[in-house]
C-alpha cells in the first residue's frame, strides 16, 4: 500500500476532529483505499476495515506497533512490540454466516462501519443489542419468522460466536506475558483508536514544523509539506541554530 501524502493525511485528520470513532474509521479507510467511494467503504466488514487500517499504519509509520500495558496480575508496566504482519489474519470466506440450532435458523451478515454509525446515537446499554439486530438478516423458529430481539439468550450467544468466527480480524487480541510475574493474558487491540492517536500526534508535529519554517522562510504550507523528511529536518536544525537577539 502506498503511503498517503502529508496533505492528504492532514485533510483526513482535520475532518476527523468533528467526527466520532465510526466516521473516523471511514475517513481513514479513504486514505487506505482512495479509489473507493465513502459509501462503499462504509459497507466493508469491520474485519476488512481493521486489516486495511493495519496496512495503512504500516505504510505511514512502519512495520512495527509499539505500545505499553500494565500487567493485570501485578500491575507492572511493560512495553509491547508487534509486527503488523503478525496481527493480520486471513478472511474465512465470502459466505454469510448461518446458524441452525434446534428449531431455530438465523441468517447473519457481518458488522460494518455503517452499522456502527447507525448505532452511535443509541444508549450505551442498548448499543450491543442494536448492533446485533442489524446483523440478523432473518430468523425463524419452526419456519415462523421471529424478530432478532425475541431470540433466546443462548441463540444470541451462538450467533455472536458465529459472527466472530466469520470475521476474526474484527476482534484483534494481543498475547501478552509479564516479565515480572510470568502472568499471560490476551488484551484487545483497537487499531482504529491506536492509528488515530498516532495520526493526531503526527499531524500536530507537522503543523508545528510548518509554523517554524513558514515563520523563518515565508514558505507556503504546501511547499513545506512537499519537502522530504530529511530536507525538512535539516532546515529545522538551521532555524534552531540561528542566533537570538
């Protein structure tokens, strides 16, 4: 995947300031797939979205993801490092997940960004149920149609497992081990939140550098952003070395 230009990335960062997480995910997808319309991007499964965002991260910030976590057993802080490639998983086919248990048959579809956008205004306690209902294409018991909200808890749980199995990239889990106490655990990893946080720090650094060089040389923003990182860093060093009066 080709890395977006600084101007393209900053435009997405600026638009994302007024957006919630789901819409930010779609905006970031537009950086990863500039040839696709936003409407089409919103219909990608969450797993496909996460895979694209992982590859976007790699194109912009490198092949490793660095972070930190506190051990849940001893509270020891620890640094973590993962290769982007290690977090990518293969899709489980193009077929829609189906569930048949006893007299129940449930046809499902994978969760998308469009579903997240639609459920964004729901109360937190209602959001999970609203998302599940959107994933149910049809449900019936003994041939009679039944609403998703009327399905028994065990059927709902089995359907949720089926959705998770069909779209494993939607729920990324990191395998962590504490060097201090030896405790091992799985921690969820939200690539959307991680990538946006990284982009936010990057964008603010870009704007600070533009401010410094524009103030020193009178260059336009587009001219400064077009400089290679090496040339820009040298100009910044020169500005910093100027004597102060």
